[in-house]
């Protein structure tokens, strides 16, 4: 029988879970939304993280620790009829892993480009990116290397692989983020960007902004993906659950805020436009780096930071899948890791070619990668989170989670937790689901 690993300490767990949460969403989606809505977005996001985000994350980690199982087994052991919620969570990471590794491969390529001093000029930046992702072979080579790097960590297990890697990567990620943010803020003309980023403008307060902040929080904190359930299953009973979740939130939100300081002041300083998605990271920022003093060095440091962030998230995504195969099919960790790596590489061919040979393949007017991102982040994740809240609030009862939390400490935010998981969260999650689907069909602008 497959023997489940354990994190050796609460610090190891917090760093690993924070590494999962700190990913590409922090670095390319958060700055775009913050630039779109300004300081009002930042304030709203912080409020949502310490209330809504805390509630959903605590729920998932508590379910994982209580059952000691990956998502499918965790829900089944609490109530066999609701096993399907675990399958939804696993479906999310099965779809995310291939296209996430494609983007991870792009990051590897850009890191090498800046290290070798081959970074494109301001005028060439957009063409350089478009021509690169249209190639049939090179992007897939970098994607394979990214998958193999992820597998190299996961195959070593919880303590020797995931925890050990997180203890190295997370501190380095924080140091690089702080350094680049300080450099960006000190650029001539950057203070206007800082002011816009930090000072709330009540005029930008609207329903769309709140829904955008909710969606970003969801995406950023690795919620409804089975990851926090999986990591929770490796957590020791004596570790303080509530405090651990708070520390993960601090790490994740801190990196997101610093990413805003990296991007927005620099773009303001050089008169650029903050685009959404890949355009921000692979077009706008390289243009900014090419315009600034020491741009090659800063660009290389930035893409090294992004690579660390992408790897820590990719490791957690793969671990959720590997853990599921180990639990459900009694495969060894090595065999499961190889199966998931092969899945990521083979299925990743489709989103990779979606910008070149298969660029005419559209699903709901979206390229393959964008559709995979939409179906996971905008549809399956909200559905899974909604069902999880209903499951806890009305099927097994919130006291099940309360008792698990109180095994290791007093539940300090119990009243807030109960109110949000039973009444507030389901309503807000449905709003996210509906607004995301309407937005995809062009009926709503977020």
C-alpha cells in the first residue's frame, strides 16, 4: 500500500502551500487588475483574502488533514455520495497541468534570452513573442524541460522533494521580488504609478471590480483545485491550522502586492500599457526592461523569479495528481510521477501548437490554451468551491471543520468562518461563475 508522506514541520507546510499559491496569477494577473482599478482593487482584494479566502482555504486544508487522503478519497470518506466533488477538483488540475507547463516553458526561454543578452528591443518585443510561440518545436522542448524539472522534485516525495525545494525556492523568490520592486519604485517617474496603485479611488468601486478581485483571489490562492486538500493530508495533527492559513495568506498576498510594485511603477515610468495575461509578461515588461538602465540584468532577475513562482505552483499541481493516482490506483510515487509527466507533455502539445500550426482551431472563439484556462478557472473551480461550501455547511456540518481546527488550537475566527462558509461564500461563488461565463460570451466586461 502507498505510504503517505508528512511535512516535517509547520514551516515546511506553510512554505510549500505558499509556493503553490504564489504562481503566475500573482505576477501577470494581479498587476493587470490592479492597474485597471487602482488602489480600490488592492483594498477590496485584501478584505476578501482575510475573510473569504481564509474560509475556503481553511476548509480545504482541514478536510485534507482530517481524512489524510487526496481529494477524491477525502470527500468519499466524509460522505460517499459526494465523492464527485473530489473528481471535479482533480479534473481541474488534470486540465491545468499541461497548459501551465507550456507557459512555464515560455518562461524558461525568456530567462535564457535575457541571460544571453538576446532580449528584443522595444520595437521587436511583440513580434519576437508571437514568432516564438508560433514555432512548432522549440516551445515544446522548453515545456518538456519544465515538466521534467517539476517531476524531479515531486518524485522525491513530500519531505525530500516538495518541502526541500520550497525551503530553497520560496526565500529566493521573496528576495528577488523585493529587490526588483525596490528598483522599479526608484525609477524616475515611478511615484505616480505607486500613488495610483495604493490610493483607493471610490469612483472605481463597482460590482465588476469586486467580482474581478474575487476571481483573482480564487486563482491566486490555489483554491478548489484539490491542492490544499492534498497538502493538508500531509500536515501533522499538532500544527496550528488557523495560524498556518494566515501565514500562507501573508506570503501569497505579499508577493502579489510586491508584483504590483514591480510592474505598475515601471510601466508608468516608461509610458507603457499594462496588458492582460501573456501580453504583460512577454511583451510589455520586456519592452520596459529594454528601456531602462540595467534592463538586461533586471529582466533576467525577473524571469528567474517568475520561473521559481511557476515551478512552486507546478510542483503542487503535479503533486495533487500524483497523490490521487497513488491513493486511487495504488501506484508507486515514481510510476505516478511518470504517468502525470507523460500526460503533461502529450496533452501540452495542443495548447502549444494552438498559437502556430493549430492557430485556426478555436473553441468558443478561444485558442486552445485560453479555452483550457477558461474551463478550469472560470467554470470548474467555482463549481467545485460552491459544492465544497454547501457540503461543509449543510451536509457534514461546520462542526466537523471546527473540531479539526480545535485539535491544535483555539478557533479564533469561528463565528466569521461559519457565517461565510454557510451563507456568504456560496452566493459570491455563484456570482463569480455567472459573471465569468457571461464575460466569456462578451455579455459582461470585467
